């Protein structure tokens, strides 16, 4: 499908007719995104349930309508030019959580800190490390997110996803390709709809609670709280960590703390965070990331991997330092 303005209007009209009440037009990405950056999206769809998601995927496939899946946007940098394809958002309509003995079945739109809290209240241990990650379960599974060098993949028994033709797929943990901040869902075009976590009761509830409070107060102390950001910009690499330290420490040693380009600034609190001072553009963030990467490469020989993802106007996702 070519993305001229006329075609844009046509595919949105057709989509609205087929899926009434699901599409919002001309949505400001700077308003809905966590980094508060980005132009307008021509259309955002929020399917109500799994059946509608599957039907929508089939429809988009059959009609050649390009789209990109988003969750809470906590790892995304949207282009200043906005988005010319459909943003398919998996949100609170998919937030159901069911407890079955030591297992939790979580909808992809469930809020990660809420899932961690429910596990704690049920006396289940294993996902305390996720309690401060402000995203959806679907985004967390896709990124294999976690903290303290752990990833959610460790606790997963099964993921239910919807492929491009609208078919439901069940994958065991082994079939999800989990590695550090990676999963098969970053490349296979499937949308995570639900995941089953296996946890255990080996730790008293009070301990789980204390551990989570400790993690949260540590994060509050170390990470910027007030200004919009996307969490850690660069992935921590074990070899680099062992030789020269974590990205934040290396970037700080190179004098980048507080460095500003336009409205984007390396957080004065933690150098692996880039905050939006109110007027940041995606281009400011990308220039800053590029400068940092080049300086770290020159000083240490490590070419740092960028964790945050750039969403191009045509819906292609790239590491946030790249535009192609
Ligand atoms: C303050 C702050 C702190 C953070 N701390 C951490 C941390 O400690 N550890 C960590 O790992 N991350 C951290 N992050 C990053 C981010 O929260 C995680 O990557 C999160 O899991 C992303 O979830 P999301 O719903 O926001 O996904 P989005 O940012 O919307 O999307 C991220 C990726 O997942 C894909 N995606 C989203 N939903 C689905 C779905 N249902 N099916 C398939 N693909 C999907 C998107 O296409 C995109 O590629 C932090 C972010 C912030 C803002």
C-alpha cells in the first residue's frame, strides 16, 4: 500500500466502518507517549478483546494495511513526523489476570507493576524484579524486560500470540527465543495476547514485600522521576560491564551528565537516561544518543546497543539511534 494522503484517508474510513468504536484518528503521539515526543498518528486502534484483535489482524493482512503494535510506549521514540500507518495498541482491554495455584495467566495489556504486586499478595515469588517497570506485559515479553540482569522470560511457561493472519499461536518458553532483552516477538510479527507465568511459594510474603519496597526505593533514588524518559537508553553488556562498568557510569565519566541538545538532556541524575525537558524532538534524542555512542566507542572500544526503539513514520521499528 502506498502512503499518500488520499490512500491514508481511505484505509482509515474502511477500518472505521469494519471495526466501529475501535479507531481514533489524528492522535498526538507527544500526548500519549511516555517520552512525550512525536508528531501525530493518523490512526490508533484499541481492539476490545482477543476475538476482535484476531479479526482485525486478518483484515489488515488481507487488505495490505501496514501497522505497528504498541503497548504503554515506555520503550518507544516516535518520529517528529508522526506515524502514517496504524498503531495497534494493546491496552487495558487485555489487562485480565487469573491466578491458578502457582501460575498467573496475564493479559498482554496488564500493567507490570500491578502483576508483580498481585503475585506478592498471593505469596508468589519470582517476578519481584519487575515491580518498578512501567510497561505492559506484552511489551515486557517482547523486550524480555526485567531488572537486576534478569528477564521476564525466565518465569514464562507459555505465550499466546496472534500472527499476521489472525491465527492464535501457543508457544512454550523454549519457543519464544528469550535472550538478554530479546525475544522472537521482536521479529516474527506476532502480537502477544496473553502469557502464563510460573512462580513459587518458597519465600514468605513479608520478604517478597520488603524486597519489592527495596527495589522501588532504590529506583526512586537512582532514576529520574519527574521528567518524561524511556528508562535505560543503552543495554548493559556483560563484557563491557566487567571491563569498564555499566553504560551509565561510563557515560558519566565521559562528562555527558546534563548535556543538552534542544529539549533532550542526559539526566543529571543517571547518565543512562535521556529526559525530555518539555520541548524535545526525536531528532534531539537521536543526535544525543549518536554523540554518546561515538564517544563511548572511541574511549572504550565498546559499541553500545540501544534499548529504546525508534518508530519510523512507516511503522518500521529500529534501535533508537538509527533512522534506517
Ligand atoms: C522509567 C522507566 C523505567 C524502565 N525500567 C526498565 C527496566 O528496569 N527494565 C526493562 O527491561 N525495561 C525498563 N523500561 C523500558 C520499558 O518499560 C520496558 O521495555 C517495557 O516492558 C515495555 O512495555 P510497553 O508496554 O511500554 O511496550 P512499548 O514501549 O509500547 O513497546 C516496546 C516493544 O514491544 C512491542 N510490543 C508492545 N506490546 C506488544 C505486544 N502485545 N505483542 C508484541 N509486541 C509488543 C512493541 O512493538 C515494541 O517493539 C523502563 C521504562 C521507563 C519509562
